[in-house]
């Protein structure tokens, strides 16, 4: 064999090896990228829920027993839901409930369950929760 034929033969073998390496690594890479994107979506929902919880607690604190318009649980839930777009159906609760007097605290809790589609994982559902506590002004 000539040296040129040996070089061509080596290149052919190396191309086949590169294809096999890519076939082995590519699924793992895509799984990793998909998992990172899934976790980013869940973190976006958590940040969104934190902001919604804060705004709902603020709304409830401003509309306490001393104000002209007293809010109910449905009002607090509606305020929170306006900020919760792109997230699963939340569970929104508050305490101490009505009536909430000036000088007291009100706590709003939001919890959601995300269903993930990460293969080969035990994390099929991830629970996300947040709360906000605000001092009642009126």
C-alpha cells in the first residue's frame, strides 16, 4: 500500500468514529438542554408567583376593615391571578381572613404544581410555593 492510500483509509475510519461519538453524546446534550429550559420555566413561574403574592397582599392590606371598600378572598384571588399568566392553576389562600384590623398582619400564600416532561426522572411534578406578609394599613 502506498502512504496516500493509508491516509485515506485512516480518514474514513475517523469520520465513522466521529459519527458514533456524536450519536452517543447528542441525546445526552439535548436532554441536558431540555432540563435546563424546563427549570428556567419553573423559576419564571416562581418569580411570577412571588410578585403576584406580593401584589395581592398589598391589595388586601390597603383594603382592610377601616377602608371604604373591604376586600374578600375572591378579590385577593383575582388580583393574584391577573399577575399569574403562563403558570398552572394556583391555590391562593390568605390569613387571618376577614375582618383584618389595622395594625395586624395579613399573609397571602400561593402554591402551584408544575408537571414536567423530563424523561428518566422522578421529578414528574414539582411543587412551587411562595408567601407574602404585609402590615394592614387601614
